[in-house]
C-alpha cells in the first residue's frame, strides 16, 4: 500500500470495519479535511487506540499540502475550510490581507477545482 493510500480502521471499535483513505481522490481529500480539526484533537488525547494511525494520516496530508505550491489565496482558503469557516469569512479574510478578493461562489470553485485537485495530484505522484 502506498503512502497516498492508507488502510484505516473505523474509529468505532464496535464496528471493527476497515476502510481506505486514498489521498489521490479529491472527494476523499475533501471528506478528510472536513474532519481534520477533530482528528487533530483526537490525536492529542492520551490512551486513544488509533491515535498513531490518525496522526500518520494527518502528517501525510500535511506532506501532500506542502508539496502543492499553493498560492496565498489557496492556502488561506484551505486553512479556513479546515477550520470550518464559511465562504463569507474567507472572502472577508482575503480582503483584509490584501489578497485577490474572490466572490463567495468562486471560493468554492477554487477550493474544489484547484486546492483539492492539487493535493490529490501530489498524492498521485508519490
């Protein structure tokens, strides 16, 4: 199994299921990002059975992001999406920082088409 595809056990021990996280798939990257903040909290708790596996997934995710060469606008969009901020908050932050001001609907396009695809492409290369 490559580093861009990880076998992950379901975090609920009662289920006993395993799944696959494939960073080469932009849809799975998006789902991973939706839970990234909670996963970081999860890893910091002591005595969690899957903390090492979750930490490894977070580190691989960050590795792929670092390889993306995202623009400052794309980096901010990703950061805010991880923090579960809405497009209005992102739009305001872009303006406050003097970055390219995107409209709300274009922020979603940039996130989906450029950021997620860039992460998936980096995972594909590994």
